[in-house]
């Protein structure tokens, strides 16, 4: 379900919530998530001082969003499939690895063949889907199969190659460290008064380095105060050279979810050279005197954290083309493929009856998606339309999510942009009455500009929130403040910065980029 050293916390905005509404899982998300309740962002300083920053000017204009762990979100999505799985409309294969994807433009047999293996039993499986959706991430196997297929289909070799951009946050390394359910820090007896910032959003993006060299004279080591895990917390380390200075981020998590502290630092930072638990524990304690490291992490946890290499933020990238329409399939028995009776557990993965059943299921979801709005639940069609034999034979491949566009997590749009892709694909299938040959070009035509726009937005959204460059941070801050002030004085002439537009409007990514003046022509992008 998740990699513990990459324990993602999602901020799901109206885009992701539209998908949640469309599939009827709003109440399930509300039960385990934390609304973005605009509590002050908390800075926990090295001497134990607490500084809070509020959102007085922007708070009322932000659209609803929730904080939710990746694991909790996946569990909710799987729970939404329970009834469909019980009735046989959906089959979930666990412990299954795709071993090969074959695509053929011409010739007999099935145009799409997916080979897989049950990693627990070694059982091999083959499927001939009418529609193959590659939602398999940045290193997509489905995209790789499309790349190999392109020359055979008479397409340019680079037809499915990504356009790669640059971002100041690309290449930063990160990993998450699990915390106790109720983590604490050591606090001073007398605290400075909390204050509101005239530009509060900058606190969470930039914050401050440690104000002291050590714990401070006023620190009472016996005073342990809980960290409020329903708000964003930044824990600052003592003053140190750039390759040793530290900041931990604790994002809000819902009930019964393990909080985590995330570190995001350049690849040359000393933390990535620490390979043992004792080394890591000593470094963390030196960096964060306000924390009692032995009470937060066991020795085994420190060993595990030190051994982990975590992940790295990718360069923004997007595809211009991410669908393929293939000729209709011949009957599965003519193609020489396994029939449902030959598959494990009697799966009917290769016959037309199951294909019709699957496309009907998509049509139900698409009807809901087409009617979904940012606020309010979607209406779900009561029953699937009758299958039309004339359109149940077309085949195609479509990519979505990170397989189409990926970027650093600066603005929390990875999960939200993937949700928009899913809704767009479902809507296209619905509008085309399940005709894959008509639906997939509709989907690509609508989402290709969106993929380019969101990748472009990420270069300027909030790439310096990690404080990896003092000069870059100051320039970005000046731009942010200037745009915010000018947009207040002359809103018809100047727009806010893209991070604010994303959070305050229901504009598409293309509209956001155009409004902020950051969209470029395709010719200006570099591979």
C-alpha cells in the first residue's frame, strides 16, 4: 500500500474531490481526513519557541480541500469497488506483476495482449483487453510499450517521448520518518507572543532558519508539549552551513494515521551520507535540540531510516501524445489466446461478454463524472446501457496521471491532476457511448493542453519553499509579494501568483497558466 520512507500526505482540492464525489465516496473521505481548516502554520524553533502565522487575507477565498494520507486514500478507493467486485463486474489482482505488453497495429489476433504473473504462486496469466489504461506512474510500462509500438504504426520514434522542463526544486532528495501517534517537543517556560504575518502564506513556504545556535538558556527540558498534527508544522534546526542545516515538515494527518516528519534537501546534504542509526540519531539531536530524538524514534527505526535512500523530485515533464487506437480484435479463440476457463479462478478476461461488462461499468462511472461538480455529489446512472455489438470490438490504449505528466510536489497537484485525467477519460468514453476509437482522441485533445500547462506551472509555483537557494528564495518572494499586491490594486490588469490562483479558483490548468502569463508555445519547450 505504501513505502514507509515515502509516506505521502495528499492535499486533495476540488479537483480530487470531484472524483471522490463522482464515485460516491465523499463521506468516507470526510471520516478519515483533516479539512484545511486554516489553523495557523506552526514554526517550532531550536530554542523551543513557537511562532504561528495565520491567513487573515487569503483564508476566506480558499476553496475546500482536505489532508489525507496516501494509504488512507487508496483504502477508500478500494472500498468503493467492493460491491462491484462481489458482483463480478470488477476483479482486483493482488501480488500481480505485468511481465509483457504486446501491441500490434496490423495482423491477426488480439491487438493488445497483457502478460502477467502472480508473484505468490508463479501462475502466468494473459489478457486481451479492449481498453488498456496505463495509470502506472512516471516509469510507466504501458508508455514503454507504446514507445516500442510507435514505429510499427508509422508514427515518429519520439511520438510518446516526454517533453522535459527545468525546475529549481527538481533533484531535491526527500524521505519521511514515522513519528509516534502523539509526538512532542520541548518548549520554553515563557513563549513569545504569536503573531500574524501580513503575508502569511510565505511562512509555510520559506519560514526562517534557526534563531539560535543551541537549545537556549530558557529551555526547560522537562516541559514536553504535543505537536498538533492537525495543522502544518515546520521544525527548524540550529544555524548551520547549507549542507548541514535542517528543517522537518509535519503535514496534517487524519485520525488513526501515523504522522511523519519529512526532510527535503539537496543531494549533497550531509544527511544522505549517514548510513547507520546511531549516526543519524546523533545528527538529528544536534540539529534539533527542541526534540527528544530517543523518544521519537526507536533504534530500529533510526537504522531503517538511515538505510533508506528515499526519493528525488523529478524534472517537470509531459507527453503531447498518450493514446493509441488499434484495429478491432478477432475472436479470442481465433487469436489462439486463453479463454476464461483456462485462467486462474475462472477469470473471463478475454471474451466479449466480459469486455461488454467492463465497458458498461466505465459508462456508469462516466455518467457520474460528467455530472460531477466541485461542490455536491454526482448523480449515478441507475443501470448500465445495453451493449452495442457494433462498438464493443474497438481497441485502444490510454495513459493518465504520472504516466502522462509528472513534476515535483511543490503545489500538491499530482493526485489532483490524475483525478482530472480519470474524470476526463470517463467523460470521453461516456460521450462516445463506449466507442474507444472515438473516445480516446477526445480524451487526448482535452487533456494534452492540461498536461503541458500543469508541468509549466510547476516551474514557477513554489519551487523555493525548500530554501535550497537564498537568492532564488528572495527573488521568488519578491515576485510573489509584488503579484499579490498588484492583483489587489488592479485585479483586472494583474493576476495573483499561480499558487494562489490554483487554491482560489476552479479554473483548468490551462486557464490558470494563461491567467498567470506562464503558458508557452510547444516550440519553446525543451526535451
